[in-house]
């Protein structure tokens, strides 16, 4: 209260069907064939040929639409990545503003403390002057009874004024510092608010993009017959990826052996690639999501990971693939020796590049739902001796060094 009164006083003082109809030619049995009829048939044949050609063109166009769906999905994943980066940027800005605001507030409190002290000093001087009876310079000067007395009094007043002027100048500087800090605090708070508003709008945008991306994959699955070629292409892509990964792991192991580096290809010894232990789909046959048809599931799906969980290297090794595919989205393959690889798919972002050596537990990327995926999960694949193996330690013959302690979806 007292401090505030002093300060106030100080201020007073200082101023986002096609239908095809094939009309078959009506071939009426004729007893006598005339040239005109032949010509008519020829015409019809020509017409059929033209229709067929046109049909093929439309089918090609349809295939093009399917490819466009995948293209659209890829573009959406790209957008999602960009939006994610914008979100991380806004979050970093907010953190920075928070730090700046805390710092400015501390500096402001310090300046206010110094101002109070300085003002107190000023008041002491005024009190001392009161005691000496020199409370008013003017009254001191007016009391002069002669010119000599006036000069003597002016000298005494100048001395007091110089000392007081320093106290007053310091006080003025402190008050200017406080005014500036308060203004910069207001600016920082306003900028933090706009970064927060940006974050909210970007998160909403990200959510819409994710829903749109998932809707596209669901569209492919719901229109399974129409999109069969797309589904086949995705499955083929997965097989090509496996073949390429095995080729690379073999090549890498040969290079490493040539360089005299030890090549580890001992089975097992894996750690969980995410913190979640919730298995939504095991390796082998399963119904495809949406209950339409079935696919031979090539990996182990780990759910309850959201879009922000870290994905760890299940075993130490060298990154041999880090890229985007229509089936796996953003995915990474690590080689642990010839024919021994681990694959991590549907990442929202990848954190490693080809050629990089990773220790067991190192972060490879962040979970997501990119590629052929209808929700965030980690699709994890393990190959040993060039074939896919089930990394889960379950069944009658538990294997040492494989994944344990999980919960299967539906069992809990
Ligand atoms: Zn999967």
C-alpha cells in the first residue's frame, strides 16, 4: 500500500458412376445373305469395335480415378505433415513466448522494487530538507535578505539540487524502464495469444485432413470390387518393398563383411517398437477393416498409439529404407544383418535417413495413419532369414528374445 502510494506520488511529482451399356448386335438368322446385310454387319462390327474401344477408354479413366485417389491420399499425407510442422512451430512459439513473458515479468518486478527503493531515498531527502528547513528551494531563495545572501543560498540550493536531481533522474529512468517492460509484456502476451489461436486453427485443420485421408482409404475398402485393382496394387507394393528390403539387407551385410565389420543376424533380441502393448491385429489371415473381403496381414499392428508416440528401433542396425509408399505411408526399414529386418509403417513423420546406424531404442519416427491405414497404429514387420516372422512371443512355444506382455484387442 505504502509502496503504491509512493509510486503514485512519484508519478505526480515527476510527470474435397459411371454407367456403361454394351448393346450387343442383334444377329437375325437370314436365308439369303445380301451385300447390304453384310455391309450392315460390318457396320455393326465396326460400331462394336468402337464401343469396346470407348469402354476401354472409360475403364482406363476409371483406373485413372483410382490412381487419383491414391494420389490424393499421398497429397493429404503431405498436407498433414506440413500442418504437423506448423503445429510444432506454433507450439515452439508459445513456449518461447512463455519464457519471454516470465523473464519480462521478473525484470518488471525487479524494476518496480528498485523504483520503490529509489522513491524512498527521494522521500528521505525531502524529509531531511524539511528538518533543515530547506523543503522548498524557492522559499529558501525568497528568504534572501541580500544579494550576497541570495548567492550563498543559491550555492547551498544547487548542492542540494544536484544530489536530488540524481535521485530524480534515476527515478525517471526506472519509470521509463517500467513503462517499456509493461509495453513489451503486452506485445508478447498478444503475440502468444495469436500463436495459440493459430495452434487451435491448425489442430482443427489437421483433424479435418486426417478425417479426409481416412475417408479415402475407407472409400477404397467400401468399394472393394471397383477398387480391386487398387487393393491389388497396394498388396503388390508391399511384396515389392519386402523383396527390396531383403535385397538391401543382403547387400549391406556383404559390404559390411568386406569392410571387416561384424554382421549381426542373430534372431530375437527385439524390444517393443512403441510404448503401447495393445495388439489390434496379428500376423496372418484377417478380415480387412470394414469387414469387406480378407487380406493376408503381413505384420503386427499395435494400436493405442495416437499420432504422437515415438517409434523405437526394435534392434540395433542400419536404416536401409526411409520413404513414403501408397501402402505403408511413411515407413522405415532397419537391417540387422543379411535377411534380418524390421519394418515400421504408417508413421506421421520419419526421423532417420538411409545409411544411418541406430541403436536399439533409438527413435525412428512418430506414429500416425499415413498410406493404406484407417486410423493411427504402428504396422510392425520382422523378417528373419529372408522370411516374415511373428515377433510376438505367444502360443505353445514361447521364444526367447521376442515380444511379451501384450494385450490382444478384444481380450481386454
Ligand atoms: Zn498392419
